C-alpha cells in the first residue's frame, strides 16, 4: 500500500522540525492538580460594574518553577514561518502542569501538559499573565504562545507575561497512538473513495485506530475533548494564583475556552475568543458548515494568487488543483522506498494551509513543484499533519470526542455524493472524516447551553469571514450563548485574526490594555 506518512524523507523532515522545538524534552513540574495542590484562589464575587463595557482588573500571578529554554527560539519561529521582528528579543521558560487525566475518573491518574512562559528579558515575575490556548489543527501546544509573542504589539508584551498551555494530545502530551497503516489509509483516501463499500473500508481502518489507542491510553481516550481543555484552564488559574484569568484562545482552543467560561464565569478576566466554532451544531451539520467555510477560504487563496500577474498556479488555481488531484488519483507521486504522495493527502495538505495565509505562497510553490513531479514541498506541509510526530491523532480525537452523533458508511456515502457537488475540493474528504469517527465512543457537546450562575464579564468574540475551520456564524452563535459576548467580524482569511489586522488589533489591545470591551458589534475590513 502506498502512503506518504512513513517515508524516510518525511521522518527526516519531522526530526528537523523537532530539533527546532522550543524547550527541553524534560520540563520541570510546576504543580499537581489534586490533593497536593493548594485550594484555588477565590473567584471574584463582585457584582457587575456600573460601566457594562468595563473588564476586570488583571491579577498578578506566580510563575515559579519555569526553567529557561530560550535557546533555539529564533530558529523555531523561522521554521514555523513567524520569525522574530527586528529588535524583538524574547525570554522563554518551560515547565509542566500536572492535571487529572479525567476528573470524573481519578483512578486513571494524571496527565502532564507543557507550559511555556514568554516575556521580554528581565521582566518582573509578578506581572499579569495572558494565557494562550491554541488550535489543534495548527498548533494547539504551548509553542503557540511563542509564535504569538513574536507578533504581539510591544505594549501588550510589556504588560503581560504570555503563558501557553498544551492542549490535550499536543506538545508535551503528544497523542501518537494510531497504527501507522491505519492512519495513512485515512489520510490517503482520495475523492474517488465515496461509495458505501469504500466508506465501510475506511470505517474498519478507523476501528483499528480506536482499538490501538484504547489499549495504549488505558481508558483515557475520551479525555481529549473541549471539556478537558476547560478543566485544564481552571487548574492553571489555580496554579497561577489568579482570581481571574486573562486569556486569548484560537480556533478549537476558543471552543474549549467557551466551555470554561460557561463552567466558571467567576474566573473570567479579559478574554478573547478568536474563531470559535458554532456551539449549537453537531454532526453532520457542523462538518457541512466548516467544509463550506474551507471552500470559501480556498476561493480567497485563489483570489490572492491571481491578484498577482505572476500567480504560479495560472489564471485558474482551482482548475490547477483539480487537474493535479485527478492525475494523482490515477498515479500517486513517488517519493522513494515504494511510497508516494496521494491525491487524498494532497487535498488534506491544501486544506491544512488554508488556515495560515502567511503560508499560501509556500503552498503555491509546493503545488507547482508537485505538478512538475517534485513532492518535496507537499511532504514538508504534510509532515506536521500526519507524520510520526504529527497532529492527526489529536485532531481526530478532539473532533470525535466533541460530537455525540456517529455517521454510518451508508450515510457518509450519501453525504459524499451531495457534498462532492456543493464542495468540489473538500466535500468527499469531509464525509470520510465523519465516518472516521464512527467507532469512537459517543462524545458530548462542545459548550454548555449558557454560563452557570452570574454572567461573565464582557468577552470579545472574533469571527473571520474566510476561516476554513469555522464560518463566521460560529463566532456569532458563541457570542449569543455567552450573553455578554462582544462580536467582532473581520472580512479576512485564515484562523486567528489577532494581531494580523489593525482593526482587530485595536479592539483586542483596548480590551487587554485598558480593560474596555466594544459596546457595539464591530466590522473590520479585509
């Protein structure tokens, strides 16, 4: 069987990326959530402020236990495509947070999550913390804090120490449990595999993933979900000694943060949710809306390319990709050792980069090179997605655990037929992803219906028009459910609007620096 995911060249690419990772492989523990942990500082019991747009004051935090891991930061950021701006110097510390694997099942023991603390050199330890929670589809680990700190406005970086926490299954807690062949089969499935027989075969490969992951994880498979991320945030708040937590959460990290807000409204400080999904939807409606959003994002990608007279994909980028996928579905692109880049893997590479407009030129070059018979560019894009140290397992687990609905192969085949017409690039792959969740235990909703108890302070909720992870309606519905959500719509592209555009940056900086949320919905131009 051909697959790209176990290529020797791919493994080399992964090792090179790992070599640039921030921090040591063994981080010091900062606390244990459990009997040894002091009681959490009380949340604020004060009533709502007289000014409804006023946000709580930021609390100083304690950040002992971090060890310096600054070495390699600049190289890692350059590799990730977010180099440090001229004149910016960062100091990076690393630690680990120990939390229960499952709060409802203490017999399962602990989970250990990586923490990264980013400051300007010589910054005081007691300054407030801006906690960063990333997206599992891009970088849901503590490294996201370093990438963000490289781009933050100087005033924000001077006020806060930026603290990133690993999502379950990422970074220090990397989830790597799927059999290599089964993972490759799910990634390599092409648009021609859309009938019920093909979907049944994919279901069997997904069953292998669940069986192996269950055995390896000793019953903790269902802990990779938004609700666990919410619990982890509350554990971190306790460790930092803050009555309220200031937080910037992106993508499905914003989904986890919304769950935390609902469960702990009294813990909410100055919070920004950047690109949350629609908490009112379950499958298949959720995947339908995100696939439509991904197609819109590709249109933006194509438009950005053709706006240049030298677009490497020619006057019709969609047509170029269609033709390349058709060719690869007949003959996969050889890489070596009998392996190859398939049509299905190519489409997944394209979709994965839609969330990161800064990498669109890289994707253009990789597609052109693949058209000329050179797979190296696509291999580099695919490495962090499905390689031995990739995001595939964590992304699959999070998506499946945050849904109650399971789709049969017959239903998936019907959806594939419909979506192939409506979403010609990504529709069939989206239906395949639904059937991949079939053997997983039934999960739960992403967020509670509404915050429990008193409403939280105002929460800035950002939606991006061409976000391939979530339509803008996800932010709108999240703001509605929170009751105090203050909506910001950006007519741009990608996952995570802050700080990529001046209008959004002004709104978020005002919230983080002066403690004022917008009084009315804001619409930001592209």
